[in-house]
């Protein structure tokens, strides 16, 4: 049995906790996933959050064991210094997964987007060291922005997730629906090609545009799968 599946089966209390992460617990998850004791290939907390969001929005179910292996960069359980630290990390990560899934259920999305009775989903995006931000922006020979910017790792994680499922190409290559993905791509690139002077760092509306795009993507795949089911 996959070690992640085996571990979760032996620790039902982890799956039984459905309380949303508090701000303090979100900070704890950031710190735990950025622990140097974890494997070198382990995703950062921000990248993992983008990756989990991409998995949650995917038109096909992503098995828990699969995304856990991707997040930790290995097929074995992570070493976190102590069993208690490992248990806490997995508990926080699994609860964040449920938080993301819950945020994009049709009922919750309706309350967020149309009724305004529930707060919008908030990506876990950390601060960036100002010394790592190159501004004015510079592009390398492959037209990629040099340096760091806020939200970059989150978008990298999201695109890592959607590249796993070729069905996303239907959305990415469709000119009519491409604008849904564009706000995520803006964070991925850190700028917009053909829009002189624009950088995502200075756009006060960029994050809200990103979140609204996620809700539209979720609704799109829901309708897409419902249409397929009727054929």
C-alpha cells in the first residue's frame, strides 16, 4: 500500500478534523512546509497551496496519495524531526486541502460570487524579500521575468497541477475561454506581454482578479463534466 494512504488509514483523527485553518494555523503550515528538514524537492508552502488549488479545480479527481507525493517530492513519508511534527504537518495540509475543496463547491461559490454572503477564497501567498525583486522588471532571453515577485510560487504550483491533466489543454487552447486562465498566467509571468509598463506587483486588483478567475474555472469544469455526462 502507498505509505501515505497507509498512514492516513491508521490515523483517522486527521481526516475527522473539518475545522477550517485559522490564520495562526495557516502561518504554522507555512513554517512547517518551509522546514529545511524536509526533502529538497518538497514544494514550498505557497507552491503547495497553488498546486492543491489546481488539483481541486481539476476536471478529474486527483487521488490524495498522488498529490501528497508531488508536494513532498518523494513516495515515502516526510521526515519532519519528530513523529508529532509530521502528524501536525499532515493534519494542517489535509485540512487546507478540504478548505480549498469546500471553497469551490457550487453552493459555496454561489454564496460568494452571486449572493456575497461568504468571503472569497484566499490563496496562501507569502511575502517576498525586497532584495530579490528586480525592478524595473527585466526579461531574460526566453522572455521570462528575472527575480522574484509576490504570488509567483503560488502560480507555479497551480500550473504544475494543471499540466498533469491533458484535459486542461481544452481550456488553455480555447480562445473563447482563455481569459479565464489569463489572471493566473499573469502571476506566473509577473507581467503581461504587450501591455507596456504593467507589472503584477503594482496592480491592486490582481489578487481579486485571480480569485474570481478560479471561481469561473471551477464553474466551467462543473458545466463541462455535466455536459459530458449527458452525452
